């Protein structure tokens, strides 16, 4: 089967692919803006290919003047629209969740920290779980935080965790193979549906320090 040309491939992606990982990696861009950018890229590739073909053909003498193409103008406008959308997007409440298990399994704690749209801490949650695993603690930190956010009446929420496994399982990228995690996964998914807008993102551990502190405090103080 012949491979699709690049322009055809880009146009197919622009029209059909949902691009969930791209949307997660670049918050502030919606699917429509990304589709326009990919379509504009296809236009520019097509134009570049046409220019190469024209350059290869015999041409008469005379000065050459390069003008901004319609494809380039569309690409620039799409980029500006995406930037404006990102800048105009209001800041949402933020939930940082974490879990810790000393020994894995061993004494475990779950923690979560809630920030309002202005960046002020409005809730700190910690719970001692007894002997458990790190993955269970990570899910419990998220569940505790989501329960609190729901109780506070929050409708739009950005969630951050340094557990790549949990984030990818919630996104559907990884299967939940451990039976003891399935009920926790199901509860987390159910809680996420309670928000009108919610996004779960993976962050490095150093960006999740407050939630990590609460999960370890829960172990130390048996919260």
C-alpha cells in the first residue's frame, strides 16, 4: 500500500484526529485551534512543494518578487487566534494530589492541596491509610482532593499529579491491570465527571511539593 503524501496526511489529522496528548501538553489550545494549525501547515507544505516544482521548471528572465501567500497568512492568523484563546482563558481552581508509602507496601498517606483561581491555598487534606502501596496512596490523594473540590462547589478544575501511571490510566492510555486499583480508578473517573470542565495533568515531583508534604505529614502524624 503506498504511503500517503505529507500534505494528505496532515489534512487527515486536521480533520479527524482528536489529538488528546497534544491538548494535554499544550493547555489553552482547543481542538479547533489545533486543527487550524495543522491544516495551515498542510497548506504551507503544499505551497512549498509547488514552489519547488515551479523553480525546477524553465523560467523566463526577470526579477522575482516573493509575496506572502494566503496559506502563510492563514497560518499566522491561526497562531494568533490560539495565543489569544490561551491568554483569554480564565485561571481555574487547581488541585495538587499525591500519595506516599514507606516500604511500598508500608505505612502510607494520601495528600491533596487546593488552590483557588487566584492561587491562594483554600484546603489542605491529609489522611493516614495504614499499610498500603504507593499506587493506592496516589489514587486516594486524588479521590480525597476531588471529593473536597466537589463539596466546595467547584465546577472547573485543573488537577496535577506526579504519578504518571495514574494520569495515563485515567486518560485511557494505560490499562488498569491491578485488581485492587480498579475500584479506586472507577471512583476517580466518576468524581471527575462531576465537574463541567476538568483536566488531569502529570507534573514533575518538584512541582507537587505541597501535596507530597501533606501525604508524608499524614504518615508522620497519623492524620
